[in-house]
């Protein structure tokens, strides 16, 4: 297609359907030579930039956007919103999420002023993607949810599928894996009707992560293998490394360690400079592989590398996961002090991210690390994790929780009393702490039922409360509010 016979309506229709391969073939051959500040040629240039970005060709994307990156003054107002939208996408792909967020907000403001509802919806999604890259996952989820609503009202089926993909993906990071699975399954059904193999493959990667958490490893592996084949065919190195690493993770869960090692080695071979930040996750998975094989030195070396890469990349989530696994390694080596330090670092990050599953996993591991020295805190964590796991199919997390529970059960009352007595100024305070410990442990055995717990101790909750006068009601009845008198 030459510049003379450009039919923008057809090109926009291809973009709206997600048919980017055909769109690329249909762009005029001389699009780069055209006037970038002509409204029609600007739209063509933006399409070319979008296609380059989707393929991971950031340099080519920058070249297409260069006239607008240097100056927005000459951009026609008619396409200003679209230009700002694509600049936001570019900044996010180049790991500049703060700038991407600023530009996305500008794009929304301009699109709103123009009455351009289509660009406004896409800018809302771009805002969510920038927030996601900044590890502000709860805010990102809110923006993706809004984009789902807007696209649904516009009857844009392909864009709606992409929005469900983004929303489900961030829900998986937050730990709402059941909701994530539902959203991603809807995304996959919609994207199967489009011709966007890239987004479909991304959806398969993210649903695989949710399935791993739910113990459906074989199904996860199938999704990942489909996605890997698609990314290899596209020549997308970053997502090829991501899928190779996640295939290895699924194989570790399935205890197929030799295949997992081959996939991890291949991931490192494929990776280039643009894949550097992803290597934090790759090395964390390698650390888990060596940990499963009891190869302690190799595991520690891989995990230290993962922590360093995550810190250099400024990825709070990757650092949290690496420190989580490093804590598991120290626990296996009975280095409780080192384990607690790594796990507390991971817990702080998980709480900031509001990554619920990671937070619960770290608390279950931390309870094991501090069980002997701080059994009351350990008991509180174990009780919290146990309550969160009710009616949820999370087998790996349940294994960790059960191990922590058994370790806590192995402690004797006398052992705890000695610890308390030596660390408190008066014997009375030590006795009070022991009563708290006995009550918390009885509550754990009784699954939070205060009456049953009191029966185990042959006392009443009221008696314990009056005796100590220091046990708060939420410890006596965790998770249960006192009914108001009418």
C-alpha cells in the first residue's frame, strides 16, 4: 500500500480487531518518509510504533516516535491524545513507569477534552500498566477494572479481552488467584476470536501462574508450552525467557528436576540485555531447583544473584520472592536467624505490594524461623495463615502451613515458659505471657472456637481475661466481633 491509497478506516479496523500482522503488511512502505506532523501520517506512524513495541523492538519503536519525543508542539490536536498514549506505552516498555504514568494521565486529559472515548479507554489501561510496573498493584487493578467497564460499554470485543488479560494478571500478582483465573479464562476466550497471538500467549503465561498456585501443574505446563511456541515464532526474546523460566517452575513443582534445569539453562542462553531484569526471576527459580535437590551452595549462589539483580532493577516483587526462597534455604540449613532476616525483608515488601499469597507464604515460613524464640508471634502468624487458607485450594501453601503448625506443636509449655521468664523482668509477666501462649495454642487447636479452647484448658474465657487483665479480646476471639447489645 502506498501513501496515495491509504484507507485509514481499514487500518483502524485491523488494529481494533487485533490483527497486527496484517496491519503491518498493510502500512504504506514509505510511512517513515512521510510528514510526521500530518494527522493521517501520524496515525500510521503510531501504528508502526505500536507494532514494534509489541514485538519487543524498543529501538525501532523509539525511532517511529522520535518526532513526538523531541517536540509535541507541532502535533495536530486531532491526534494529540493518541500520540501521548503511545509515548506512555513506549516509556513503560523502556522501564520508565513514572514517566509513563505522567504521560498516560496527560493522554486521558486530552482524550477527555477531545471527546475521544476510544483513546480515553486505552489511556486508562496504559495508566494501569504504568502503575503495575511501579508495583502499585492495587491501584493498577482499579484502573484495569475501569477499562473493562469502559470497553464493555463501547462493545470493543478485542480490547475488552486485553483488559480482562491485564486485570486477571494483576489479580494473580495480588494473590486473588481464583478471581485471576476467571478473568484470564474470559480473556483467552475473547482473544481466541481475534488474531492477536501475542496477547493470547501473554494470557496463557499469566493463567499458568495462577494454576501453579492452585496445584494444577500439568494444565499450567500446557498453557506455557503453547505460549512458548508462539513467542519463539514471533522472535520475542523477553517473553521467550519468561515462558522458559515458568515452564521450569512448573516442572519443579512436578519434581521433574532434570527437565527444569534444561529449560533454565536455555532461558539464560536466550536472554539478552533487554531481558536482564527478568533474570532475577530466572535465578530465583534456579535457586528453588537447587534447593529441591539439596544443593545448598548452588542454591545460595543463585538466590544471591537474584536478589542483586532485583535490587538493581528496582523490582520490589522480584526481591521479595528471592528473599522468600533465600529464607527457605536458611531454614533447610537450620540457620533460623539468617532465615528470619531474609523473610522479614520479604514480608515487608509483600505487605507493601499487598501480595496476599506471598505474604501468607512468608508468614508461614517466618513462623518456623521464630518458633523457638518468639512462639507467641509464630502462633499468631500460623493462625492467620490457617484462617486465610480455609476453603481455598492452595496445596503448596498448605504444605508450608502444615509444616509450621507441626513445628509449633512440638514446643513444650515448659520450653516457652523458660524463654519468657528469662526475657521478662518479673515472674508475674512471664506467667501472663505463658497464659497468653496457652490460650493462643488452645485457640489454634480449636480452630478459633473460644468455648472449645476454654474447655481444653478447663477454664472459661472470662476467667482467663479477668485473671490476666491483659489479654485483648481479639486474642480471646480472633476474627470474631462481639455482638452489640440491643
